[in-house]
C-alpha cells in the first residue's frame, strides 16, 4: 500500500497537476491539505473518474483537507470534535484541519497544522495550543483502538536543523523555533516515528520551497511535510520518498508530494 501527502495550495488551481500526478502515481491513498474550497464546490468527480473514493472537509479560501482512497474508508470523522467533544471543537474546528478514516486496518490521519504566522503572535500561540490538542486527540484514538496509525500532512515544522537548507539563526524563525519543535516532539512521544528518516538520514531533502527568492531553483527548502507511523507500521514501511517533479511545473504548489510504501 502506498500513502501520499501533499499540500496542494488550492485544489481547483492545481486540479490538472493532481489528476496528472495520480495517473502517473496511482497511490492507494492521497492526503491533501490546503484545498481551499467548500465541500459543495470540491471537484470530486475528477477523482472519482480515476477510481478514488473522496472524503473532504473544507472551507472557503482557507485550510481544508481531503483523503482520496482506492478502497472505501471506514470510521470517518472530521475535526477534533467527534473524538474530544464539543468544547474543544468550538475553538479548534472552526478551521478545517483534521480528517481521518480507516483502510486495510490502518487509520489514516490527515492534518494541516497551523503555520503560526510569527513568533509571539496570537496565531503562534494558537499553533502551540493546537498541537497540545492534537496530542490529546491521538492519544484518545490510540486508547480506543488497536489500529496502526499513519499520521501525515503539512506540519509546518522542520523538526531538525538538517530539515532546513540553512539552519543558522532559524531558531528565531517560524516553523523551527524550540517551542514548536518541542510541541511536535510531545505529539510524537505517544509512539510515532518519522517514515522518511527510516530510509534517508542525510540533509538536503525538502518538501517545501518559498515562491520568493527563487527558492526552488536554488534548493532553499524546508522539510515540513511528514508521515509519522506507529511502531508496527513503521517496521512494515519499505520506502519513503519526496517527489519533486510537481514543483517543477508551471504555477505549482509550493509543496510537493511525500510517499510512503508498506
């Protein structure tokens, strides 16, 4: 089974890129972030024609997540609310950032973690709180079931210095501050491992490049799109790769797909 994650930065803007990629890379499951469209306007038929079941959780112009699966998903839920209750949902599910379902006894959890904007801002504090809630959400799911987890998406955090093209001074940069890294480490402490780092340990591999300053051409990238696995699933992983080819297209997303295979 192959599972891919990709922040597409608008499903409708990148529609042809995504359908073409799926025809060349017919993964079993594709998790998308930043779809930026309400559910009623999501171009479902384009992907159903390719043989995918489509599960969506979106909002107008911002955020939004989706899962495409060749096999129908079971136990689907959107947001934190179904697992943690209404109080949490009122605050955190206004933004559509979490969708999950089960395929082949594996729970796929697709996330779009808040960016945080800038250090010390309300959005930064919201990001740190969001990650605390995410940990509670994953722990609750773990305790309710014996399923293996694949937790994937745009985490908006480079966990290590080698995940950044030039880490010097980046401790004061959004997406790599000590508080953000520690918050993500706290999430991973429930028993999750980085699929990509099982196979590739060296620096210089990225999944996001800023549109500005010729970021992609100069390979001034960050690795902020991750696939984290529970231990048994981690042992079953046979490859994990970043496909940079979509980033070379005209008007691409600033992110590119990351694919794990079990």
